[in-house]
C-alpha cells in the first residue's frame, strides 16, 4: 500500500536521485508576503505546474479539492467510527476469551485496524490542505502544526503499516475457518491457539517494521514560489532513501505494492469459496444422515461471520487491485505521467475503501455473530440500565427533598 500522504509529482527513481524535488500541491499553505519565510526554504518556480498535465481530465485544482475533503472530512469521520467500533470488537472478544483461536484472530484484526486508523488520523489531522486546518488557521500561516511535524520527526507514518498486517490477518483468518470446515475433527488438535498466535506474530511484525523502514525515506522541507510567494511544505527524499535505494524500492514494489494485496485477496477469495461450498455440502449430508461429520452450531455461526468479513475485505481491496490493472492498460496512468492527477484520485478511492474495511467489521460481527450481538447488547444494556437507575434515584431524592 503506497503512503497515503506522500504522492510524488515525479517517478520514484527521480525522487530517489533528487533531494530537492517537491511534492507539488500536497502541503501547500499560501503566504501573502514573501517576507515571512521559514528558515531553509528553497526558492522554486511552480507557477506553471497547474498546466503540467494537459491531457489529464482531472485538474490539479480538482484533485486538491478532493484531497481537502478526504483529509478534512472522511478521515476524521472514519477515525471516530473505526477506533470506536474496533475498541468494542476488542472488548467483546477479550470477554469471550483469547484462549480460543478464533477470538485471538479477530482480536488481533481489530487491534491492527484500530492502530491503522490512528496512523491515518495522525497523518492527516494537521494536513495543510485539510478543510479543518484551513478553517482554524489564517492564510498567512507558514508553519506546520506539532502533530504534522511529529509525523515526520518520529516516523509516525509507519503506523499505516498496520493496514498490511490487517490484510495478512484477514488471509490467515480465512485459512483458519476453511481448515475448521474441511477438517473439523483435526482443527482443534493440529492448530492450537499458541500456534496461531505465533503465526500472527511472525507474519505481522515484519509487515509493520518494513513500513517503518519505508516511511523513513521522507524528510520534511519547504519551497517558496519565486513568482507568487506561495509557501509549500513538501516531503523530499531523505539521506536514508539515497543510501538504501534498493531496499526502499524492494519494499515499495514487492511488499507494499501490488503483490501483497493481490496475494491476500486471492487467498481470502479461494478459502471463502471452499468454505461456502463445504458448508453447503455438510448441510446436505446432515439432511441425509445423522452420522455425518459436521460442525457445531457455534462453529457454523463463527464461519458465517467470517465469510461476511471476507466478502467485505474482498470488496474493499478490489479498488487497489483495479487501479494497478488499469495502469497496465493505460500507460499514462502513473505518478508523473499523463494522467497523474487521475491516478491520485484512484489512490484516494482505494484508501477510502481501506478505511471502510477497517471500520465496519463490527456491523458484520453484530449481524451474523449471535454471541457477539448478545455481549454487545448486554454491555450497552447494562450501561443504559445503570444510567436509568441513577436518574430514577436522583428524581426520587429530589422529590423527597421537595416534599420534606
């Protein structure tokens, strides 16, 4: 998955060879005078960049408007929904017991999704083009807020790597459910909870660590347009990127490019199809004979719930795969080429789909998981009853005091 905050105006090799290459239009803050210039700003002339891609149906201004809505509206909304829903997911599955393999898997999935949402929010909360920042700051503002600086100084964009971990866990969960359906008698003895915890750890830690390495390729700098006096905060290639070009290219192209999501969505699709077909077969066997090997009612409910999350995962991962495939047939659909802005719009579309996938598993769990639904209802019902009881006691005490 490409870095959502870093979308270059040039190709990756060009970025790797030039430390002064700005990300035009990404971190742009207008300054009315040239006198108040941040120290270290590099003077450039970017007045003609809006006409840099004449064949692109999406203009730079249109993309910047879309980016403002994405960072200022969609990201905060999904952050609130995603962190809240995944927190409830973790609480419920913790209550159900992490010694059970299934609970451990979905707990880890919710944890990764929650951390990913935090990473996205930190990256965009003080994004200069955000509608929120524009509303809270003056046009003369020429400095980035402390959160945005911390994102670069402390490499907080590495938290976005938890999305790759989430994709891998989704594939692991699909495999686990398929194995339980195909081999219901062996699944509990061959694949223990400790083994599953080890698999999740071994797979997810490198995925997250690798993204921290990839995020270290950027430094924060600024440029000033000599023609307009516009101050632009930009991400530029760091010394680490220049010294480790092959490592950065491998991670960006192989681990976080097309292969990883393609592998995950293929695995989830195949395992889900096998699981559905096997469940139907078991249903027919159960109707024909009472001695057929079958799953318990609990296992069937869990399997249906995981089939729902798998379908959500496949639908939300498809835009990322589709954008890559489209680039194979449309040569100009790449960063820095003819349809540069159109490609960036495509990136925003699949990033939005990723936010949906990380936010709405709760609805699937609640719809198909009987035990999950009962636990959630009990949690909030108890809270409601407690509040109602306190309100009633307060009203009674008030009435008694008034009568006295």
